[in-house]
C-alpha cells in the first residue's frame, strides 16, 4: 500500500515513510491509494473475533510489507489492551467509552500504535528520532505515555505554563526516562510557533531527526478505525446500522470512522458534533470551508478553527459533495447546551458525561428525534475527571478519581522551565 499527498506535489510513499515524515513535503496529508475492504464474513461475525484479531485484520493492508505479521500483531495487541465498552445510556443512545486507556482519552489508541510503529522502524538505526510536540492538554499526555520507554525515540513536549489542567500536567511531567517536558512561560500559540520553527530549521534538522506526533500522522489516524469495529461487535441491533456522533475538532477521529465505513462497516449516518468552532457546519449547508480563529469553549480539545483532517473526508468521497453529504451531517452545540446536557443526562440516567461527550450526546439526540426508529451511539472521548471543574459544578458532586490516576497524582513534576522564543528551544535541542 502506498500513500499519496493530498496536494499531489510529492511522490507517493509506503507506510514507514509516511509515519516517519508525518506530513508530506508539499505540506499535504498522506492518503491511502486505495481503500481496502474488510472480509464481509468477518463483518457478519464480528463477535466471533477478539479485538486484537479485528484490529490486526483492519490495519494489515495499510502497513503492507513495512511491518512483519508477528510484530504487527504484537503492536495492535499492546495498542488495544484496555476495555472499550459500548454502554447504553437511554433506550436509543449508547456511549462508546474510549477513556479507559492510560491517559483517559481516546488519543491513547493512536499514540500507542504510532509509538510502537516508530520504535519498530528505528530499531537498528544509529540516529534516534526526536518526536517534538506542542500541546494544549490531551495530545501531550497521550504521546508521552505512548512513547514512554520506546527505544530509539526521545520525546520533547512543549506546554504552556499554568494553562493545562493539574491531571494533564502530571501526565506530561512525571514519567521521566525518554520523555522531556518543557514548560513554556507563554501561550499554546507560543509553543506551537516554536515547534514549527524547529521543523523549518535546517541546521537543527541535520543534527537531530525530528518528527511530529500530531493527528495528521497516518500512524495515529488509521488505528482510530479499530474502535468503530469494536462498537459494532457489541451492537445489539443486527440489520439496523447505528447513527454515530463523533465530538470533532481536527476531524481525525470521525474521518477514521468514515474510512471504516468505506471499508465495509455498516453505519447508517455520521454526525460531526462540534462546539462553537463549527466551520464544517457552514460548509455542509452549502457554503465554503472558511478557516476561522478558534474560540475557547468547555470542550476545549475541540477548539480548532481549521480542521486539518477534513480534506481526508473529502478525499474519501472523491470530492463529490452530494455523496459526502448523504453520509455526514454536523451539529453545533453551545457551552450552555453542553452544561444543560451534562446536568440533564446525569439527573435522568445517572450517567456522567464529560463536556466533549455531552456535545456528542446532544447532537445524536437531536438527529434521532427526526429519524424515527433509528438508534445510535456517540463517542465518549475523555473521562469526566479530566474536566472536573465544569462537571462538578454542574452535577454538584465530586467525581470519583479512577484508581489508575491516584499514584500518578503523588509523583513529582519534572519539567524544564523555558521562556517563549525559538532560540530557547533550539539551545535545548542542540545541547
Ligand atoms: C482530540 C480530542 C477530540 C477531537 O478529536 P479530533 O480527532 O481532533 O476531531 C475530542 N475530544 C477529546 C477529549 C479530544 O482529546
């Protein structure tokens, strides 16, 4: 399998090259040259296969001969080694809980798969790879955890001092070993700007082999298909495919779901559940795709003004708008509606949503009201304990901290404090 660049100005590459590079040299996104079909017999009998087997069969055509079968099987087994349950919330709506991984957010799955692939690809190479990321919260934690103790890979994470939640900061700064946290006395935009300059710095790139771990990397994007298959494996209504609502920011997660559908997974419809950062809604109503500055919301991991993965969804439908529109709608949910939904669902069902999941729940509920008889699920992308202030204020109750988190909260923060400005980052990386 080869991957072409969506800008079509760079040569096609295999999975190894695409995963190591991240973005194509022409600044396009890598996209598979064909969409492999999953054996219909497997789709009919999903419940007869283990999650590892399903994941292996889904990803195998994408990695081609860049990873041998035994290694690939080990990688997927380590990627999906925690539960991903589909939990009923109402009689028509279920929650696909993606927050049972080590950092309590769905990004664990992509980060765990990508880290192990890179570790495999750099084995035996003299030069180590340095993964450089700027984070506003969740990405950094998942990447840190995913790459922890992966040989041949050093991870450098920049985060804005005082602007990530206490749980998120602990996830970034307490691992040590090959994970290095730089606490920047500035904003997320400062961190992002420093990282971008590093990638453009030829002198630095001669000395260190840099790569990024953001969601445009195929090794993070493609494994996100797995849990859509796992959801269908637990789906109780054969013959009635689900409507799926995906809380969306950069649109990598929903795009993976749509790819799974194009590979044969039965899905009735997708809903991109957005907060006020909803440029895709305007596009789907017949307008243009116009990037905007992101505005801050309660569901802050979705505060994206220019969703980079949307181009992949267009690519999936051969850029034919009516085909895309038949399978995808979107909904815009305000912060006030998010809060009301957390409160209402908790009061009526006892189920505790995080702000991202709440956006997904309400978008799905609205869609189902107009689609009689249909049923569906939303992706619960993070554990509510990651957003305790909002959730506890609304429900009036403290959120029980999962056992896995308690020891981490005791550990000491290890970070290197630096001032904003590229030279500070360069000095650190060259040293
Ligand atoms: C990253 C993230 C999202 C958005 O996912 P995309 O793939 O960027 O659309 C939603 N919810 C949570 C909790 C996230 O961390």
